């Protein structure tokens, strides 16, 4: 199972180790494992496609919509474009 940490916490830990002129790789990795994890949720992306009885349909769940929005009202897919996190 994936665990996500705040990158700034990791940078701060590394900087503290470097400030002390002490960087033991094993110790550093053990401390990284102890950083608190972030509560994250995967982003589901989709796009509005022309479709049947409705002007557009969600490419993720297939439900129709009269007015395209930034998110699908049925499945919550992010319709703002791109699969690269932008």
C-alpha cells in the first residue's frame, strides 16, 4: 500500500541532518518512514464527449449532462483536462 508524505517535511528532515553534519543513510531512511502520512484521494479524470440523448456524456461513467461543468455530477470525475495532474 502506498504511503504519501509531505515533501516539505522530508526536506526539513534532510536539512536538519545536513546542518548537524551527520547524514547516516540508514538512520535517515528510518526517520522518513516515521513521518506522518498525508490523507490523499486519487483524482479521477474524464472529459465531456458528445453523446446520445444529452449534449455531452462523461467519459468516465457515461452519464449524460445538459450543461458541461468542471466535474461530473454523477461520478465526480475532474473534467478540467489532462491526465498529468494539471
